[in-house]
C-alpha cells in the first residue's frame, strides 16, 4: 500500500548517485563520495551489502536512541547488522540480521523497545516485508567472520 504523499509530504530528500557501476564510486552531491567495488574481489571500496548494513544499523540505533531519551534512559543501545549474499534461483539475494544489545535495560523493557524501534525505524519498515530480514535482541553479538570467494 502506497503512502499518501499529499497527506504525508517529504520532510527530507537526498539523491544517491552511481553512474558507472559497481567498480567506480557512489556519491551524494555536495556530500559523501564512496569508492565502490564488488564484494567478490579484493579491490578497495564499499559494496551494496555494506551500505544496506550501515543503513539499517544507523537507522535502528537512531530510533532506539530516541526511545531511550523518551524513557529518560541513557543511550546504551548498540546495533550490529550482518548482511550475507547468497545465490537463489534467479540470481542473488541478501540475508540481513540486525542484532541489538541494550546494556543496562531489563529483558522485558528491552524487548518492548526493540519491537517499537522495528515498527518506527524507516529502514526497518522498508525491509519488513522480507523473510530474509531479522531484527533481534541479543545478549552478545554473533561472531560473523567475513566470507570472501
């Protein structure tokens, strides 16, 4: 279901640009400019998997920070997002797992905060229809050694 843009007009807009493909750079006019490269080679540069992980980690943690602030809690939330690329029947797909730690917050409160953050975070909402995306509360972050072929 599409959002009613007249009822909910944009509050912010940016343009992310990549004109030359994966082995080049992506940029925001007048801002960030990032060298890009395929995750399947050893060339320097970031890749779409990393951008997806950074987007979800940053947005979820910003949302959690706002929730902590509203509850008069210190900002202790941490978000690590694991993004894995795998083959499927039509090419490639991502598996995305956002792990959240909330040190110093009791378990029931932490679960409620993670649930609320997942429902409020714009990036999490964008990804919410995918079975390949998980957001979970953890006591310790999973070891996620790089897989490079």
